C-alpha cells in the first residue's frame, strides 16, 4: 500500500502534473483501491470546511500586506538608513543587505519579495564600492529567506493549520532564531572580510547626526511590525485579525506616501489572489488526500513502519533534515511543506519532539532550500536582477550562508530553548 | 473549412474567459479588502467594550468565495505549482503532451471536487441549514457562491483542454506551451525581479 501510493505520487509529480492535482488524483486513486466505503464523497464537505477556515484567512491577508507594503515606497530610504547604521562593520553594505532584509521580513511573510526588493536597491552598489560580487549577491539571497522565519510568516500559518499548533506560539518561537540567523549571516560576512579584506569594498562614512536623522525611515516597517505582532501578544487580536490590521496599516502608509492608487491596488490584488488560489488548491487537495490516507490506514502504516525502524530521535531528526534538503532540490517550498508535514509531524511528535520547535526547524530547512540549487528561487531572483555575470557567482556566494543555517539547526537541536523560551514565557 | 474556423472560435471564447476570470479576481480582491475593513472594525470596536462579532464568519465566507473565484485566473496565468525536474530535459513534443496531461489531471480532480461540492450546497438548500452562529447565515448562500467559482474553473479548464487538444493534434507545439506550459523557475524569478525593480524605480520618480 505504501509502495503503491509512493510510486503513483512520484509518477504524477514526475510527469509535472500540478502539485494540487497530483495530490487530489492520488486520493481519487487510493480510495477505490483500499477502502470499503466510498470516501471520495466527503471531498465536498472537506473542501468547504478547509476553505472556510478562519485561521487560513490570514494567508491572503498576509500576502496582501506584503504586496501593498512593497508598493508603499519606503524600501530605498529604509535601505539607506540601514547602510548608515551598519556599514562601518567589515563588509560594509552587505550588513545593510542583511539588516534591511531582516526589517523587511518583519513586515512581510514572503522570502522572494524580500530578496527582490532589497536586491533592486542594493545591487547597483556592488560596482560603485568595489565589493566582492559573489558574497554580496549571496547576502541578498540569504537575507531574503529571513522573510518566512521572522513573524509574520505565511509558512508558519500553514504549519500551524496542518499540525493544529498555535500560530502565536510559532511566531514567538520564530523571533529569536530569526534574529540569531541574521546575526550569523553578519558573522559570516565579518569573518570573510577579515580573512579577505579586499572583499569588503570602500568604506562608507556616516556621522552620528546623519544616523539619528535616518531613523525616521525605519519607522514605517517597525510600525507595521508592532501593529501586527504587538496586537497578537497584547491579546487584542488573533493572527488573522492582526493580519487585517496590518493590511489597513499598510494601506494608510501607502496613502501617506501618495502611493495608494487604483492601479497599484489592482496589481496588489491580482498578485494576492493568484497566489492564494494556488496555495488553497494545494491545501484542499492535501486535506482530501490526508483524509483518504488516514481513513484507509495508510498514515498509520507509514508512521508505524518508520517508527518500527527503531531509530533514536536524534537519528530521525538527521534523516528528516536530509529528507527536506533533498526534496528542496525539486519542489517549491510551500507545496513541499503542505505535502510532507502531515506525515513528518506525527512521526516526530511520537518521538517526543515539540511541535512548535519542529515548526521552526522545518522553516529553517525550507529557507535552506530557497538558496540551494537547482530550484532555489531566491538565487534566481537575485540573478535576474543583475545585468551581467553567471549564475555560478550567486550560488557560490550563498554557500557560506547555507552553512550558517546548519549552525543554527545545530544550535536549536542542542538548545531547544532558543525557540521555546519565548512561547513558554508568554504562554 | 470547419477545422480552420474552430481555433478562431475557440480563441474568441478564450479571450472572453480570460476577461471574465480577471473580473472574478477583482471581485475576490474586493471581498478580501471588505473582510479587512470588517475585521478591523470588529477588533477596534471590541477594544471599547462593544461586541459586534460575526466578522470571523463573514470573512471566512469571503475567503472561500474569493479563492474559488480566483482559481480560473491563476490557472490561465499558468500559476499552478508544477515540478519540472524531468520536464525541462524532455523533448518539446513530449513535454507538450505532459502539459496536455496536466490539464486533464487538474480537470479530473476539479470535476470530482465540484460534483461533490454541489452535493454540499444541495444538502444545505434542502435542509435549510444555517450556520451555528449569531448571524445564522443560510449556508447555501456562501456555499452557492463558492460553488460558482468551482464551476467556472471547470468551464475554463474544459476550454483550455479543447484548445490544447486542437493545438496538440494539429502540431502547434508553441501554442500548447502558451496555453499550459510550465513557467520555469527562471521565468518566474525574472518576473519577480522585474516587479521589484519596477517598484523601486517607480519610487525614485
């Protein structure tokens, strides 16, 4: 039964059938093969209840928040403020890349958008200040991945829905690892530039007056962050409600910067609805497949055959890490999460791992997938922002940052408190 | 003469379908923005001790309707997530067959889904079911609108399948690709990057 399901799934996905359709069709095939009762009939009710889930309303709202903020017009000023504060470090503007990405991540739930926006502003500076190109590009691709770890994050909402765990707790758990990863990225840059001083470009000088003056440009993204994340922890709003507050805030900001036009709103809506429809198609198909799999006993069979291997929790974690790294080479990140988490999470929870902690681990693995070839979307985004040069430079430049993700994974494995301390403090 | 006119007829239909799907997306977007306003109002009013309530229920309906209404547009725009590990190395003719197959698979799933979604609406209608909430919404209203989006998606997929089949049989591989080809990661990334550039440049003006 396991083998049949796996083979059918691999064939469907290998034939490049859309992921949502592949999951759905697999469900349709498994039902008559292994079930006494016609389970498919439940698909209508399942699809309605999944599509009508209030927590998932946060998905389009967070996408819309990002789309509006992107167009609200403060990215360039935010970047120059970051460069005034951070460019004295060895590595100069590369720290501004990480800093601006971190701050942008705190308002947007998307990694690709973060890399595209910060990259557009930053890339012209490579030649101007004589930076080492691969490392600079790598810092942009890697910085962008922070978007899904630092709240608000769309991927964490999806994880919360799939595993029935609290999204506010997941958001709290993402904060320390998120900032720690940003710090590790900066450490990578500092070490590289101390070893190879020629990589760090010409110095940029800034006075304290300029620095304090620039702080005003950091206010819009910070304001949105505190509005969204603050309202959740002040007990004012649920994650979905916080997302709605964020969208309203972003619309007001855009109006303030005189960016709120009808055509801007139309573009933002097109992007939002297109992304939401595709995510929900996969979510609905996965919900149907999960129902079929648990009703036919397939889920139990998989779980027990894996736990039957008698692997220790540590080995299992290692296997899961390798599994996601390999899968990340072939699959788009969100569909990878929706497809695998319903199987992976029960296995890991049975071994005694904490669901919140596991969520953060999986998000970091997904981040690594975003900047490892061949399907690392962020790599391609950064590459297409350049006017010349080969893809190889971006890939090589991103490698040291992938290494720092592994450092973070190791730290989380040995000190789970890094993720779990904040949720227990407020929980 | 008939075979020569059929594609023209189809492409006219296709333009109409695309325009309608785009309007459906705007409608979905308007519902989403309306949800934002209703939810924010609810949160702010709650802070002052009043409880309106119902915003979660209404926005959930809006969410369901707006996603199902946007499915067709997303599919026309080839936004479906597909894994192209093998696809990109296949000869163009073979991969065009896979494009055709992917419409068939998506269509099969959507038709089953829509068929049983109809059952849900019909049951709600027959039993006069209302939501278990203060609003006591008659469920057939949001469910019916949601179903409408699914039906539209099925119609659009049928049209896509017809066009792709005609193109495939007559050997116009480029057209099959234009209807249902995989957007490569490069293509997608280039668009994201262009969007990012446009946004930042727009800001400098």
